[in-house]
């Protein structure tokens, strides 16, 4: 069930007496966007793209979302590797002028919705992408129940902190606002760490297993 910004009111409004609802909605939305940016907590599989014989592909995120970055890119069953254009320049001198001269191995994002694959893939292949998402600036809410269920108190702390630190408002309280933002920053770090460790108690290995 999609969540709207008003679903956070019970956790936010009692700590910010007198705040207007339109302003509260705006700050809650901005806090959810920041939380998603910092934690990469929201992941979804995008609609499969069927390739054409070109290197540029437009991706379609769910309604009212933006792609932060791809997490996994699979072309015809094979994983592609993210690569910066500067790195490609060092590896291949002709990837810009001869995009079809080799196997499709790498990708980078030309923009949040446009992916370039190096080299051009064959036509008719499935391009499957799992991406990290965030709400758009015009979204009225978001569709990820897990984020709300697991992190609504953490997001609410950030929203309260941002509101209290807004200058020249009847509810302005820089001291309490700073404390709330300190909590929010810690929550973001903890959430990102949990995701990195795949929500298990086992820490990620820093060295690969022996083969």
C-alpha cells in the first residue's frame, strides 16, 4: 500500500507545534529523498528492456521515482560492469568512434534515465536492471512499504530536525533540531550498513574466499 507524507504526521507533528501541513509535507518528502540517497535502501527491478543495435537505452523507473544508480545490470544472462568514461578512454581508444567494435561488457549512465552500453549489444536481447530509487520532487508519497515500516521513526527524526532548524519560525529550536539531525545522521549510517551486510549479522568480507 502506497504511503503518503501524512502517514508520518503522528511521528512528526507533536514535536513541531504550529507547523503548517504543506511545509511538513515538503520537509518529510525531502527527508525521505535524502534517506534514500544516503542509504540506497530502496531497490527494485526495472521493466526489462529489449535491446536494439545501439548503445543508448532509456530506462523506465516506477511512477514518481528517480533512479539513483543501477545496482545490477544483466544483458542476456551476463552481468555488465560499471565503468567511468575516463576509465574506458584508458582501456579503449576507439569506444566513442567505433561503438559496435567488440563485445558488450560495460555500462555507465549518461543521465538518470539513459544508460550507455559499451560496446553496442546485438538486437533482441533482454536487458534486466535492478536499481536504487528515490521519490521525485513532485511525488505525493512512495510505494515501498518496507521503508516506512522499518524506518519511519528514523525518517521522522530527520524531518523534525530539519523543521526545527528552519530559521525565524515559531517552532525554531536550533539546539533540539541539531540533536535530531545528529540522530538522523546516525540512523542513515546504520541503515546503509545493514543493507551493505544484506540485513544479516555477518559482516561483509574484505577479502575474497579462496577459490
